[in-house]
C-alpha cells in the first residue's frame, strides 16, 4: 500500500474535454427579491424566472419544487418517517416524527400567490412539495419564456437541513427555500416529492436581493454586490457604512449554479481568507467562546482542502467559497456549505472536507442525486478520504478502510439493494447510507485495483474536465475510465451498481506437481474480477502473478514495480476454477495471498490466504 499512495498522485495535468454529440441541457435564470421578518420567520418574495428550452421537445407544462411544504404534519416526509424501519434520528423525538407534532407557527410552507407567463396568468396547482404548472403558451424547442411569480413562505423549525433556531442557536439556515424549477433532461421531468433525501437542479444565473433585520450577518452562495451598504466586515477598511432604517438589503449574484443557499444570524463572526491563485474563503460562525478556537484553526485546513481538490480533480471554477455554521450536520450547496459547528476539531475538518468535495462532484458535475446518489456521495467520500489522509496527516495505508468495513456490514445484513435503486426507494436508511457513501466510494478505489491507481486518478481528472456542468450519468464515468485505461469495463459497472452480486475468490487447492506447484483458484461470488496473487518464498523473495479477466480485453500495469510480475492467461468468468502453475516446488512456497492491496472488495478474506 505504500506504493499505492505514491502512484495515486503521480499523474499530473488534466486532459482536454471532448465534444459530446447531441448533448443539451435546460437553463433557468432567477431574479428574486425577498423580505424576511425575523420575528415571525415568514417571508415574501418575487421571482422572475427566464426559462430557456434547449431540449428538442415542446413543453406545455413545467414543475417547481416547494421544499418547505415537507415540514407539515401529514406530508410525505412525515409519512416516510413514520413508516421506515430506521428513521433519521435528527427528525425524531421520543420515537416519534418531529414533523407530526409541529405547531402551526413552527411548520414550514412555501406557497405561490400568483404566476404569469410572459404577462399572461398561468393555471397551477400545489401538490405537496411540487407545483404543477400548465402553460397557456407551450415553450417551443429553442425558445425562451419568462415566468413571473409572487410567493410567501414560513421557515420551519430546524429539523432537516433547512430551518430556524437550530440546536446550536443559528437563527436561519436557508436552503431549498424558494420555488425551484425542476429539471427536465433526456429522461423527461424530475419532479420528485421531497422526503429528505437528495436533489437535482438546473443551472443558471441567480440575482438575489434579501432584505432582513440590519443586525443580521448574511453569507452563503454568490458574490455580494453591495458591501459598502451592508457593512458587517464586507466594506473596505476605513469605510463608514451608513445604516438607514431597521433593515438592510443584501444583493448577491451567483453565476452558473443550480442552487442558492444563505445563512443568517445576528451573532455571526465573519472571517475571510484570501488564497493565492485561488478563491476567497468566507467563514460564518457563532460568537461562542467554545467554538472560536476551532473555527480559526479550520481556516488554513479549508485552504489546504481547496488546493488538494483543485490539484487532484480540477480547478475550482468560482471565486469564492463559504463555510457557514448552520443546518443539522453537513450539506453542500452552490459555492458554500452549511455545517454544524459544535464539534471536535477533527470532526469539524472532516465535515468541511466532505462538503467542500461536493463542490466538484455535485455542484459542478451535478449528477442526478436522486437516481445516482452513489456517484455524488461515493465519489465525494473517496476523494475526501484521500484529502483527510493528507491534510490531517492520518498516515493510513488504506484511506478507504472505513468504506470497506461499512460495505461488508451491509452485505452481511441482508438489507442491500442495487446501487441503481432510486434514493427514495431504499427501505432502510442503513442500506441507503452505506450503498451511497461506502459502496460508492469503493466503486472508485476498487476501479483503481482494476485499471491501476495512476489510471484511476487520470480518469477522475478527465471525467471532471469532460463532464463539468453537464449532469453526467453512470455510463460517463465508465466510458472515461475505458478511454484512459484501454480496458473494457461494462461488466464492472453492471455488477457493482445494478446488482447485489458479491466478490469472493479463494485459494481452493495447492499441490505439488514435480518441481512445480499447481494452484487452483476458485470464483465463489457472482461478480467477476481480475486477480493479483502475491507469492512469498522461503528464501525471503516475493513475486506476483496477474490473471486478467478475459472480458476486460486488456491489462493493467504492474502495481508492484519492485517485484517480478508474471502475466498469466486470462480467466473467462463462466469458469468457476482456474489452475495456475508456479515454477517452484511446493516446499519453497511460504505463503500466498489474493490481492495484497485489499482494494478488491472480497467479502471473505479468510480463503484468500494460503500458508502450509
């Protein structure tokens, strides 16, 4: 594994993107003005949305998400909490759904008051967290239309991600707070009801004016346009800010994003860190003596993480990133994150690193999290594990050991579902979490076992460069790895993500064959893999045998360059056993092990080792 760590970062640079024939995506540009009452936690807003239909289809209907409607007794989110075997503990109290018992003033809502298309009134209906809009004038392919809306909302008590008055005393964590256009792509509409899992959004430019009590400090997505007017540490040194009235209007612009989040609190400390050749980092956290030291120490680690991800994935494309105390754990948003702040220093760095990594794998690549949550959470877990190992000097030979441990627990539980399962369709949070985070991370770390660690990191960078701002799907990461490695990988994507087939190879028999040794390997699990076999001899020497999987139609480079490697004949998957002949007598063999890297997710390691 020492060699693995060296190989992992040996390839530098990013390959240029290639054009993708026939690709299209929609565009939505938002102009919003919002007035927030911090006494009632109710707000009113106007929204002018310009929708560009880049699809080949004429659209006669559109959908909006109204996420705050989930925080009402009887909502689908409430119903799911009451029916699932292991509901999210953050959303439960005394074994019951916290949503079910919300008083009217503590509930959330988001209601559209009026809506027009290019000046013509529109018919719409509110169906829980989805607004169904029948257009008076269909939007032709290639055309634009303007949807003008008035809406009002109430911020729910902090229960999941968004909300007011969090357990750490943060006044406002404002995510998924506005009527948000649903995504329409080559698969059609993605107007999924909100039951507390994942999101999918359309890229566009956001222009947001937020009017709020003058004592509140605001931070999150976008670039502040009027620092001289709001003060609170945004103004230039020596500038005198004139405060008029009881409120301030904060004006933000966020270009080419698919979400807009903000947090606000009268007791926020606001720090900035200017990175050399990088973005400006903003930090917003409560002025609490128990937090300040860790949040000050967090800032250089945030810069180190930004540098790590930019080097190993691709350059961060925006000029600012905000780390905001709020929410109920950690959640990524455009150009920002909400994280809880009352943590040990290691935990604080860990949640920051994970959510920042999402800036690449969700807010720039932006897979459909509801359908392919493992691409988002898993790839983020993979790269953040590497990042933590470096910037926190953890010194782990295998930074992904936690992911493998979680995956094996899932397999043994009997609760596993294919990764291709829609996020909302998992019957347990346990199975969803491990499938998305742990098994999703192993998709990449194990891919490194299949194609080589240098080719894996080259794949990650090329994938980012080719598919940033393009909503990639599972086949895109597979095809990228194939182009980089020259190895066919359809079998890998199919078995790992669309089935619950497991990997289990073993050393079935070792016997003398004159002056040679015959080793019989067996495939016990249904998922095929190539095999690295390490052989240790009595004289202290070692060598490896590499058995490619026939359907790979290729071979990886030697991952153990200091050892002699023999490339054996391919193993055709349908054959359950494979005979390997070693040109040494059995008396000279001290030990053998399948996959010394332990990056192949073999569910039974006991039969991988031979010792006479």
